[in-house]
């Protein structure tokens, strides 16, 4: 084969990058499990008819066809065609409905898998990427307090990555009931349309959004100004609630939906200011593109890396999963693992102490004594010390270079004279000492490759 | 949505099944890392032109197309079209060539990912399934001893699963040089064609294979009989080598290739009989369908579950990866994780002590005291004890049922009178004791869900 070129939007890491990614995955998984979330995986494919129902991402679906079927000019009907999932929420909703009889509700699950979107790749935007999701779904109903807990769990998971160089995060929250209640109170009865325009504030600015609101959502210039004023409100404490109340009073926009939304948002801000001070910020311009959110919505930025976009988003949804008789309301968030890891790697925020798991290379004096070296490696592994036997019986200098090129800290020299007088060398310091394979232990910090911040934070 | 139906060939597990799968994955990963293999992941897609080059599985490729492109009646040229990978060896070979300048050789990697094949699903045969591969590749050359080590590492990984109910395994080995040398020595100069016929022995029997050899490989009936006689040889000790030598002498089929193959096979059997007695068996009928193998080939059966087919296969390949100047010979094996896990689950070989990570449910007396319960959960998690707060302030009986339905062993009752006199109940025994959230520890065997053999083995 000729030297292949990378495919844009399909990132792959070298072994040390994968060690960083694995550390991130293990950290978030550990946090999710400590909070009682059960792990599941769903298949990569869903019927296209299902994928097409769920909001605007659907236009970026990758469809599947079998090479053989194509040759036979045969094509499945649309209801049977399969596409790759573009998120983990839609497959999860299907899994819940399909397996409802076997699950205990409220059902808390995490799911860490790749998803695919046929978009134009950009910095931090990929065609294949890994997501780590948590969701709680109830059967028929779901208490509001989960809308408070879940973003705090994500903040905890992301904060646990600070030691490896991840910048601090800010979780931005809003509540659809607040926004929609306010719009309806103003007299704008297509709140989805208002949200879609407000969602463009960062991209096109206030003037253009005001025009859009007047053209598309039937707003007067005064109503448009009120919507834009609401979106400008943000803050980490409960004074935000007072500001919204004052604005609603000014425009005489109060109603029950707004009142409910304000109670919810207040509860979230109050709890967050106790459990994760400064991390959660109410931001009334957060809209989220997906149509299925009905309560709290969340986005998360890395402080100093806002250009990357949101690295953890989600919200409350009441009608995504339903089997016709029961609905399964839920709330969930999704970490963009690939986006986050690509920044850790490409901005040199994080590094590893070596690129392989091996702690010890066992040297081979000559091929006739390879089995003696294998025995040393077996004895080390039996006590959890990753060890490999040298690929060949080259000069010791070359065998040491084999270790050095991989960052492996120790080389073991087995005695081949029957004396059992083995020695082990720390190739960083050059120190070489007598050692017994059934007893020797490496320095604790050498046992596995460590993932560390590249710069002092 | 109406109640969805499962897609055949795309298995999904309930949470306890996923716990079993995760245990299997962690066990094999741990073994791979102890032996110094570095983990990587490759993208799910490859250019179709690359996939089509690699042997007979290629006819089962799933092709990708973008929904939008299809609407626009636009199609990429064949060289640009993407397909889902059908194994992890072909993408790995591409990864090695693409990143050769950044890798240290011999390069030892493991890779645990899903693959897709558009085949007809059967018991143990899926359209989407997980594989766990190890491979070693050299630059220009690769010592033979890796062909001895790798199947022993797989045997070690699979044997580490015996405590959860996996039956013993037998690794069946053959060497293409032996088979091809013998055929050429007989005067049959299309050894690939002979192998393809021999590969059908189990399916169609000796008589039909003899006819096939005469029709397709130009064999006389005596040559066909010799090939079938060779395929019948099997055994776990070096007497196998003597049998092959005797057969070659009888048919005057000796040559250098056969001699080299016999030395290699003998070395493998000798090492295996020391390091994993009884596990590795020479079986001269093992052919492996893929064309790219050039030395040792391996298949693995679960004893008592031979109907499942091979659960771990692979071999030595010399020409799979090449950039035109350098070749990267390799040897690798792949565990069919989904096949193995599906048998553990469906044959009730393995079970879990519970279906969620949670150790403790913290009860909520009334919603006004939820924060008090949250504090208990935070204190428990801080010491690594998975805890969740009850979903609602229902009667304690109902909150205990919440734990019981999920197999969660403990329920915590926080004092709400300021006394700090919390109590924790083991809901299996009914024992309830005073406890402090910053000190209490569960029984060690309750800390995480355990994966155990369902039946005494």
C-alpha cells in the first residue's frame, strides 16, 4: 500500500495520546459509577426513520448500505435502512422503551461511545468522536432535583481532570420554561422560533437577531428588544432571579410557566453555589439547538478556551422516549471527550510519563537463554509489574536503547551462570542493583504510565 | 415512538450483561498491558479501496454515504468512498504505515473496538461485534519468538476468565510453512487453493474435499489423500512433529519450506508445553480463511462449546503492511469478545452480584432534608463508596424496595434531628447499626458489583 493520508474529521491518537484519552475516560467513568450510574452500550446503528425524527442534527446522518446489496441494485425501504447514530441520547431513548420491562426506574445510566456526523470538520469538530453521557429517566414522571444533580456530577467529573492540566470549567444553565414562559407572556406564541433566533446571538449579533425575531417570530421591535434583554442576563447567584422577575414585571410578561421555571432555576443556582461555588452560572442566552428539551438546558465552557465551544451539554426532555402508553421523561448531559482530549493534546496541556505500559525490559544475553529472561518477566507480571522480554539478544547498549526510546524506566539483566545474581538498572539514573524477580518492586510512581499536566497550572 | 424491535445481529446487553462484558474487557486489557502492549484505537472507517484488497471478508463491508449527498444524487468516487472496518488488523496495518515515523519498532499494540460485517446473523455470529486484538509488528523483520509468545498471552488472558465461569480453552495451532511446504513437496503448486479446500473438511467431509482437491488444485487421488492425512494430524506434544516427518518421508515431500515450518512449530509446541501445559494443541487442519497469513496460524475453542466456533484467531503475516519501501511483518490474534460474552450470558455461565455500581442508597426523610442526605452521599463517595440519594421521600419501605430491586446492599438513614445519630441497614440481613458517613465502610465484597461463575465449575 502507498503511504496513506489521514482522513480529516476522523482523529486517531498515537499511543501516548490514547493513554491521555483513557485517563479521561477512566476518571469520568469512576465519577459516574460513584454516583450510581450503570454503564450500557447501544449498537452503532438505528433505523433511519428513527434518526430523522429527532431534531436538526439529523441532516448529518451517515447511511449504511451493504456492498453486496448495492451490486445487486437492491435497496431496503426507508423504514429498514440503517444509519450511524449522531448522539447517544436518541439510541438511549430507544433502548429504554425497548427494555422498559427489564429496567428499574428511575434508571440512571452512563454511556461512553463514538458517534458520527457527516459535517465539515473544523478545530474541535469531528466526523467521528467519542461522547460520555449520563442520563436519568423516570417512568411517567421524574423529580426536578435530578436537573440540579446531573450538571453538578459533570462539574465534579471535569474538575477531577484539573490535575492533568484541564482548565477550570463553567457550566452555563438556563431553563426553557423561563424563556418560553417569558416569550408567551410577551405575546409571542411560537417560542421555538424565538429560541432559534436567540441561539444565533453569538454568531450574528443583536441587530440581526432583532430583525430575525421580527421577520420569523412575528415580534414587534419592542418584543424583540425584551427577548434580547432577557438573553443578556447572567450570573452565578440568586440575584439573577430578581433581574428576570424585574424584567418580566416591566413588560407585564408574568405567567405560570415563567413562575415555575424561575423556582426551578433558583433551586439549581442555590444548590450549585453550595456544592460547586463559582462553577455553575445562569446564562439566559443558552438555548440549545435540539427541539426536545423542555426544562433545564446546559452548556459548559473551558475557561480560557471558549473558542472550543461547549464541551458538555444537555438538558431535560419530557417527550423523547414514549411507547404510546408511557412516557419516559429524562435529563442528561454529554461530555465531548474527543473535543476535550484534542485540546489537551494539541494545546500541550497534558503529557504522559511514557508511551507504553511496560515498567521493565528483561534483557536477553543470547537466544539460548531467552527462556531464563521469560521466567523473570513471568515472575514480575505475577506481582502486577508490566514486563516484556527484549526482542532480540543484541548488545546490551541496544537493548537499553529499546527501553529508552519508549520511556521504559528499568532494564533487568538475568544472570545466566546459575548464580541467580540478577541485576536491575534504572536507566534514567544509571543506578544498577542486585535484585530478585519474585521480590523487587519499582518506585511506586513508575508502576504505570502517569498522565500529568504539561505545564504548572 | 412505537415499541421498537431489536435488530438481529446487533446485540445489546442489559446493565448486568454490560458489567460482565466490562469485566472481560478489563481482564484482557490488564493481561495485555502486563505484557507491555500499548493501547490504540483507530477510526471506524477506511477507504473502501483499502478494505477491498484484503481477502474474502471484504464482500461483507458496510458502505457509508451521507444522507445529504444522497439527496443531491452525488457520489464520491470509489477511491474516496468509506466503509466500516470488518476487523482490526487491516486498520492497524494502515495505522502503522501512516505513523511509522512516530512509532518504535517492534511495536506492540492492543486494540479493543467494534467491527461490522454485513453477514447473515446466527448464534455467535453478529453484524456488529467487539474484538480485542494484540499484534506485534517489526520494521523489515520480526523474530519468530513472537509467534510463540502471542498465543500464550491470549491463553493467559482467557484463563484469567476461568473464575467467572469461562470454560477451559484449547489453542489450535498450525504453520502455513508446514502445510504449504508439504503440498509443494507433493507437487501441488497452488497451496492457497489446497488450503481453501482443506478449510472445508469440517463442513463437507473427506470424500468431498478429496474431490475438490482433484478438481480445483489439480491433485491426483493419492496427493489428495496425503493432504487429508496431513490435516488429520493433531496433538499437544512434539510427537506431532515426528508424525509429520514420517508422512513427508512416505510421500517424499521434504523440502526447505517444510523443514523451516517444522522447526518453528516444534519450538511453539515445546514452549507451550512448559508455559501452558495442555492448552496449546497442534492441529494440522487449521487453515484460516484469510490470504495474508504466512507462518503460524491460530484458532481457539472453548472446551464443551466447540459449536461456537473459534473465539480467538490470528496468525503471522509478512506482507499486509508496506509503504512500498519497507514492509512491516507482524503476528497477532483477536478475541471475539461479543461471541464469548454472548455465550457467558446466554448459557448462564456467569452472573453479577448486582446490576448497578451503587453500594448505598441514602434515604430521604422529607424533601426539606434532601440536602442532609446529599451530604451523607458526598462523604461516602469521597472515600470511594458509590452512593446515591433516594429519588423521593417516599415511605422508608418504598425506599428500601428501590435498593432491593437493584441489588443494592445498604440503605442509610440520616438523622434529621441534629443528633447525628445516623443508621445504616444491610437490607439482606436486616441488621441496622449506628454509623458515621465519614468512617463507615461496607463489607469488602460489597464495594463493587462482582462478576462470578453462575454454576460451580
